[in-house]
């Protein structure tokens, strides 16, 4: 039973919920370091180590970390591992350390790590959490290596430093420069949209498939990154901040209407909003909101694992 | 004479950090708010102002802490942990302070402040300042310039997105892909600034 669960976690991270191709998390490092396949692989493996270890520790400490201070606690744990990994890289792989530069310490603010801590490790036993981290990390590594390989192939004509393209090929330099990263990612998201639409037409459930960092922030540690905060087409997901913006941008008379609509739609949440005068409080509410969603998502997994435990 | 040359250096740093190596378009920091909060020029400008405010302040505070606490006690390897906690605390503190003391500024920036805590550009600037061994003053100028670059980029992108809204875009390219392509084209344009220095 245990092997099955481990394998399931690895499969989940690598394919079913691949953080880059499916969930579209952690786009900053994805774009920044994938100038070559080697850099992508290095960044991916570094993130994997941090992700697996921080997932393990957070899972071990999950009964001791109070709910209210969990985010700072997660950040401290993650930052400690990032510092360790950075020192190890400096000592043993100085070339990679120079190539990745400031993006190594910036692993701390990678959406994937805080996202997994919040949505999986905080609610599950250590072993599945460890393998969830490894699976997600490997999925991230594979994705980064692939993107790096494509950019290196088009931009330099090489993969992992080996010449692949024929001699007559003129490298399209722009693909290893900054704009190329945006173009490659744009193509990637477009392909994902295409597949998603086909799957949806066949009646498959694509609700878990993200599209761009800005749409799946429930699983994302970056609270500052969401389209749903400002997108009028996607209301309800974060009523507090939506409304706060509405109050700021809309005329006073209209605001009253907006408030009424919001109340009609979500009375309970609107009450919370009325209480939340300060944005600090609003933020807490948003976090609580997030947690609720995350917990509801995590609950089935937890149940599965409990069942597994019983079976053992 | 010395003063003049140092002012010139600072000006070069200002242009370099804001335009030539633009934080979003060439370093890919703060990409999430760049893509997420760029639907309208007004919100983009608000976000930009808040980012300028926080990054300038954060680079000053991080610089002071690095110079007077981390270096004397020989614990500079703790910089990542210390900086991220300081930034998170700072944003909370700024929010409370503005609300009490300058409510009008709080009205303008309030919504965006909590969103900035995990913006990787803030931590990125603090770390870059240390890596490049800038002093506190230079670090603050670098922070301001970087944030200015962010604001320029996000306001331009918001302007383009407002114009693009009613265009006929292929189904698969609707939403994020078209925005990313726009950002890519902007990045090409910003490559042109490298001739400035």
C-alpha cells in the first residue's frame, strides 16, 4: 500500500499536476534561468531539494505550528533550507551558483514551495509529503530542462552544450535573450489552452488546470499575483479585495449597488467584509478564505490517505 | 569634483536599473503582479506607486540591517531569512503607520500593500544590493530605480492591454498568451535601451 501511495505522489507531481505545464506556478524562475538546458536542470534540482526537505519538516511540525502563524513559520523553514542549499552550491558547484545568481535565494518566494506546504504538507503525514515534494520538484525540473533545451536549441543550436542543429543553421539569438522567454511561455500557455479546450469539449474535468500564474492563486504562495483580485469576470473568489477595489474605483452611488449585489451573492462573506475595516484584517480574511478552499481541496486526499492507513 | 562624479554614477545607476536592465522585462522579477494587475492603467499605476514606496523603504531598511547587524556579528549567511522576514514585517508596519498618520496616502496605496509582501522583486532588490556591495545610499537609489522600472513597464503594458481588449485574438491565444507576447515585444523594445550606457 505504501509503495502505491509513494508512486501515486510521484506520478501526481511529474504528470497529473505538473507545477509548470499544468498548474503554471513559479513562473519567475521558469523564465529567468532557462537560457540553457543545464541551467534549467540545475535550478530544477535545487528547487527539488528545498521542496522535498521543507515539505518533510513542515509535515513533521504540522501539529506544533499554530494555524495563525503558519505562513511566517513556513517561510522561515523554507528560507533555512534555501540558505543551506546556497552554501552547499557555493562550496561544491560554484559555476552553477554563478549562473543562477540571485535566483537561488529567490527560491524562498517560489509559489510552488509555499503552495505545496500550504495545500499538502501541512495536512499530511511526513512520508507522503516528502514524496509529494520530490514528485513536484522532479516535475518542475523536467519542465525547466525541456524549456531550457528548446530555448538553447533555437537560440544557440545546441542542447546541453552539444551541437544538434546542422552547420548551416543560423541560431535565432533572441530565444536565449529575455524576450525569447516570454515568447516560449506564450506558446506554452497557448498550447495548454488548446488542449484544455479540447478536453473540456470532451467533458473532462479541467478545473485543476491553471492557466498562467494569475489564475490559480489558491495553490500559490504569492498573494500578490492574482488576476482574480481585479478581474470583474471572475468574481466571488476573493470578495474582500474585489470589493475593496470596487469601492475605490467605482462612483459612490454605484458602490452601494455593488455592495448590495455582493451581499445578495455572498451574505456571509459580505458580513465579514463589513467587519474588516482595515486591509490588514481584509488580508487575514483573504488568507482564511484561501485556507478554507485549500483545506476543502486537501480534504479528499487526506481521507484517501486515512483509508490507506486503515488498509495497512 | 568627487561629488560630481558620484552623482554621475548614481544617475547612471538610475538609468541602468530602471531602463537598461528592467526588473520585469530583463530580470523576470515581480512577474506575477506585472501580469496580474495590468488590466487597467489606473490600478497598474497604483500598484506601481506602492511598489516604488515599499522597495525604496525596504532597500533602506535591509541595507541598514545588513551593515549594522549582520556584518558586525558575522552572520551575513542569514541574509535571505532576515531579509524576507524584515520585508514582511515592514509591509505590515507601513500599512499600520500609513493608516494612522497619512490616511490619504493609505487610501491611495492601501489595497496594494499586502499584495506586495511576497513580490519577489522586493527581496530581489535587497539581495542584489548586497551582492553588488552597494552602500546604503546607493542601495536606496538602486531600489528606487528598479521600482521605477517596474512602474514604467506595468503602466505601458496596462495601456497596451486596454487597447487590445476588443481585438480579435485567436481562441487559444486569448488571455495570458497574448499578454505574454506583448511583454516579449516590450522586452525587445527595452533591449534597445542597452545602447544608452
